[in-house]
């Protein structure tokens, strides 16, 4: 898998030029652009400058398949229910007020003679099918080992036969690896793997079926072009060159094939006249140095082709070229407008009208149409418009005609035009392929959800995910809902930011400490689980506020670790429930730092893979678990002595990046881990793990939230939206983990009592609490508590067996609150 290594090396060398549409409007620096794609690659690989182990994704899927499933284990309580989608449809787009958005879509495949039936391949959302021209969709691949898809094609001679090339060849950090080629012979109802990724490559750009001989099938991707002459039973490498971005069959003579190779910085156009056995490089009239190249051939005049060519450095438009002699010579038609922006390495698409070879459509950030063979390009859509009829989402990956209907596939799903791009409708209402970075829920109303997604920023649901409303555009990151005052929601944009909403996510204000510096594309922050006023925020340094609801960019923050102390970029944060000064920090370069005194001193350990998440035991903050990225074989660590020693509890987990970790402390105690290929569970402190993904497709888990009082797990996936698992319904909930909004002192129970009674109280914030018992003369007879308590709900039992019958009083005292109640002891 040398090609995988090449791709990763390309990321490292070429990332300074990478940008996405929304952020290009923010005038990002090259350093910030580099951070975007390095963020995900670094986590997957296990740290800066590390490479992804060849075939790691494919091997991890095999390991996962061999693991026991919670559904199949006798006595497993979680076998009784499944994960449920909290994203059954697309995202409502507030900017236009009349559109829906889904996730990145890479291709579309039509059924000849049936214009209302077609298929799409979503980035990490799998294959979907419509029978009514996009009004409704059905997902077909949730049972496959991977949902990362590059291209889907239908046999033109048998509409029941479908080929799927998995893995994306889009060169972005979140373009996931695939698992080879799959085939369906019943319209997508069932699938069979017909070529492993270790043979054909783990990223696909195009597939094609010879219309004159259905046994001949082509695959183009990271390992180049492969050919089967027996309908997929065997595959032969056609020695085309690696990173093949495009493959087209001549509509008149399918033995003639055109391809583009060379990835993003060594582009070439090649032609074969013998079915791929030999190749000739077409260069006459083309630039000497080219980046990513996408090709389109005229179905009405097969001598005419167009090439949309990005610059090898920077990704801008190098030129739209045309040939009228089947590639012998090429002519520059246009080098402006720059429809690729600075990201032709990532989104670059071109198509020719089926009956008029002079009409050519191109797309990158937005879509343009030419009626004079590409000489003049007129913009026909805008990602930033508020006009729903002119809106297609930014970052266009594929264009296609079905008859005279034009389809556009982008980072926001599928769009259709019946008048050659003048007006558009989206087909995303019934699609669930959003790529979340993070999500959270309101503990007092679990139907209220908040989230952040790739290229669709922040969104809110008020009905448990049935409907989601997009609030802003761009890239959305980590999300936290304040458990005490749930009007406060914390989110982020990119490149070192943290934002606060005071109106349940309707609008946000930047509160990033102005003195902070460096860090990752998405910088972690965490709210102290025992004090909703405390947030710790990490970049290349670490900052803390104890006034989260009022902190601003210039006030309320204190630096508790400098860049010299951190020694890298903060990638994970864990905070004690009972002592907000005890903090665990992880970095992308494998350092773990612990302070017990609010940053005055730090203990540092090194040599770990990328640290992606922490979870601290609520009852004992010396117990902490860490999840780790990379493919080194170590993915979960545990300490029982406050980080002095860490024990590897990876056990039988698949060797793939782990991104998020949760802990249930109530009986039965349970560790839950979110990874690049799904969710896993351990009930024996990591001695063994089981596949905990029943009902959920095999998709990347970027974030999980669990609140023991509600019993609900919320998982944010990067391709199939959000999912929930109602752990409380099968294991019970812990009401004492609720954080009340105000101080509470309940009436003791039972009352009257003999000799035991329970006194329950609630604290909205951490603090020292004194609970005393007095007799009728006002003399203190018992001190039940005098210590620091975390925010939460507590219950203390008083045994009065040594006291005589009568009236007693119990008093709760803490900073800002004091209350006394009467109780009666009867013997």
C-alpha cells in the first residue's frame, strides 16, 4: 500500500494550500489552512509526522468482525435494545429558509430508461436509492463493514447489478479509507465484496461498466486503474499510474478509455485504445505542470473532451481545456473565473451537455455554465445566497446529466436543475448523511440537541433529532450544553476558538481568550463536570475560566500552562468532579500532563500516541481513562493513581483510532469507546471488549456524550448523523448525578422516623458544605458533613439510635445559602 503512504506524505507537504469554501471567506492564513487537514490525519495516524499503517482500516474491520457482539452475549443487558438514529432526514437550511442539506456526496448512478430511479454514494454515508427522483431515499449499505464510498455504478444492461467502490479519493483529511469493491445483484438489497482494498486500493474515484460487454468493469482509485473481464471475479492492475482521479469510456468505442492520474500535484491525462492494456500520455497543448484533473466527454460528439485542471500548488484554476480531436491536441478555453477557488485539489467537477458539445458545466466552490465551449463561464449557483432557487452547497464533487436534467453533488448533498443550472432544487430532505464533529444534549430535556458539523457548522434540534435547524455556515466543532442553565450552549468555529450562546444555540459570541495561541484545527475545551461555571480550554497553552457565563475574549480567563509546559498541541482535557484544580491534559504528540493545584505544578509523561479524550471517575479522581488515536496497537489507558502510572487496557480492540470515551459508574460499571469503525464496550475494566454497535452502521464516531442521570448516550458520527442509545432504559439511571439549578434542602424521609432518616440536598455548584443537627435548645448534637462537595444531588443518612424522642432541626450551610428544616424522632 505504498499509495497510502504517498497520500499521507502529500497531506504533509501540500497542506499549506488547502482551504474550504466557507473558510476562504474568512481570509485564513496558510498555517490555519494546513491545520484543518492535519487535524484528522494526525489523530488517525497517531501523532504529528506519523504515517497511517498500510491496510490498517481494512484489517481493523476484519478484527471487528471477529469480536463478540453485545447482542449475542447471553446475560448482556444492552442486547435488549439498539442504537436509534437522531437524524432521520436532512438539515433545514436557515439561510434560505427553504432548503435541506445532507453530507458530502461523491457520485450518482442512473438507471437507463427509468429517470426516477437512481443511486448516490455519500462520503461516509453509504449508498442511497430513490424510486421517485429524490423525493424519498432508502439507505442500502448500513450492514456493510464500511460506509466510506467513492463511486457507485449501475450495469447499463442489467439495472439490478450495482458496483460500489469504497473509500474516498478526495484528498481531504476526513476522506476515509474504504474496503475495496462490493457488488449487488438485486438492486442493492444485498452486497458481496469482490475485491479487497489490499488489491485495488482503499480509495476510489470512478468505476465504469462496458455497455457492450457487462463482464468488463473498471475501477479507478489510489492504486490506479484495475480491470475485470469476468464481472468482478478477478481484477488486473492496468499499470496506469497511481491516484487516478477520473476514468471515462468513449461512448462510441468503449475500448477507448481516458483517465487522469497523478493525484493533486502531478496530474497527467492518458488514453488507451485497447481497453487499458497500453496507455499514451496526452500532453499537446496542456500545461507542463498540472494538479488534479477532471475530464468530461461529449456523448453526442465523442471527439470532444474537456479537462478542468487545478494548479499543482495552491489548488486554483489552471485552466479549462478542450480537445476536438480525441485528445491529440488541447486548447485553453478559459483560465477565469477561478471557480475552483484554492481547492481544486479537493472539489473539481466538469460535465458536457448530452446533446450540445458546446455546453459545458464546471464546478468547484460554485457552479458555472458555458454555452460557447467553455470560453465564457457564467455563474449559475451560489453557496452563500439566501435565494433557495439559486443555492447549491459549496464544494462540488460530481456533476451529471440524466437526460436534460442536471445533477450536482457537493458537500451539502444532491441538487437538481431542469433548466441547465438556472434554477435548483435540493433532494436532501430524506437523506441522513451529515458529518458531525460533536453533539450534546440538554439533561433536563433530552429532546433538545445541539451539534457541530463539517462544512455546516452549528445546528439545533428540539424534538430528539427528528428535525435539525442549521444556525450558521462553515465548520462546526466541539459542543457542550450547560447542565444547570441549559440556555447556555458552547460551540466553536475553527483554528483556536470557543463560542458561547445564551439563547439555546440561536446565536453565538466568540469568547476565545485573546492571549491563547497555536493548537489544532479544533481545539478541545471541557466544562468541569462538577461546576458548570468552570471551563478549561487548550491550544498550545491552557486557559481556565471560573466564570464561563460571563467570560469574554479579554476577561475572565487565566492561563494555567504556557506553551513551554504543554510542549505540543492540546488534544484532550479531563477534569475532576470534586476538585476543579485537578486536570488531565493530553496532546497530539503523545504527552499527558496532570495538575492537582490548578496549574501551579504539572507532572508530565511522554511517549504515548495521540491522546484524543479523557474520562475521570466521578467518585475517585485518581481513576481516569484515556483514548488514543493511531494504529500503534494502544488505544485505551487507565490510571488508578492520578496519572503516576498508566495501564494499557486495549485488550482485543481493533487496531484503529479511538476518538471518544465514556464511563458509567453505576452498577454495572461500563466503559464505552467510540472509534473510526464504531462503538465498543467493556464491563470488566478493559480486560475484554465487545462490539457495541447494534443498530448503528459501521461509521466513524467523532464524539459521544453520556449523562448518568438521563441514561442516554448521544453519538456524533462523521457520515450518518447522530445516534442515541437509551442505556438508562435497560440499566437504570442515577438520579444523584443530576445538577440542580438552585440550592435545595429536601424534607427528611421518613418523617417522623425511628431510628434512621435520609436527608437529601442539591448543590448547583462546587463548594464546602456543612450539614448539622440541632436539638430544640439550639445545641448542635451531630455534624453529618463538613467537607467540599461537587455540584450535584446528595443523600445522607442520620442514625439517631443514641438520641431520645423529640423534635430536631437539620441545617445546611454553604457559601450563599443556608436553610433549616424540622424533623421528629419517635421511639
